[in-house]
């Protein structure tokens, strides 16, 4: 009886040692791997949500493509005085104005905005009715062009001489 009792204790101790040294480390490895798998599943879920949101935004942008194109026209990515003056030259010729002089060019950043403001003084010569048509053309253009100041000078003979201070906005660095 003593020997069976002794064998039972040795068997129980051997079982505990096997569990401690063989099974427990394997369980801990399995638990660590399971934890990593759970973390990776969560990351995958978050990435899928992110890509779903991106595809939804892309669809919304494609639906508003014409509005985005209008905005890109109103606020171009490049600040080109040449394009601005080409537009003004074309408009002045359409409204029977003579585009005669450009002065005081400046390009300055706007505070708290990612835009730049191009400013210039231009001198045009023409009749009063043509000025109304010129200003209406500026107002109806797709570019954001603002007339800040208008100075008239009326010679004794001939058409009006008008000096305009204009500004246009564009995206800048």
C-alpha cells in the first residue's frame, strides 16, 4: 500500500512537472499568437473601413466633378501673371478698351489660407459704357478677380483713361 501511495505521488508530481515544463510554455505561445492574430484582425478591419471611406469620398468627388473643375478654374494651381493679363487683354479687346499699361505687380500670401494674391495696377482707355461692359466681364469670369480701386481721368478730348487695381487669387506653396 505504501508503494502504491508512493507511486501515486510520483505520478502526480511527474504530471505537474510535465504540465509546467511542456504544456504551459506551449499554452503561453498559443496565447501570444492568438493575441497577435486579434491585433492583426483589428488592424485589417480598420484598414478596410479606411479604404471604404476613401472609395466613398472618391465617388462623391466624381459626382461633383463639374463643381471641382469650376473651383480649379476659379483658383488655379499656378499663379501666372501672364495668364491673368492675357485674360484681361482679351476681355479689354472684346469690350473695346485699349489695354495700355501694367504696373505695381505683387504676389503675396493670404493670412491663414493656402492662397496667394496677385495684385496689379492696369491702365485701360475707352468709353464709360465700355467700362461697364469690362467690369461685367470681370464679374462673370470664372476666375476670382476683384477690382480693388478705380481711378478715372478725363482728358479734354478723347476717351477716358482708367486705372484699375485688381487682384486675383490662386493656390500657392
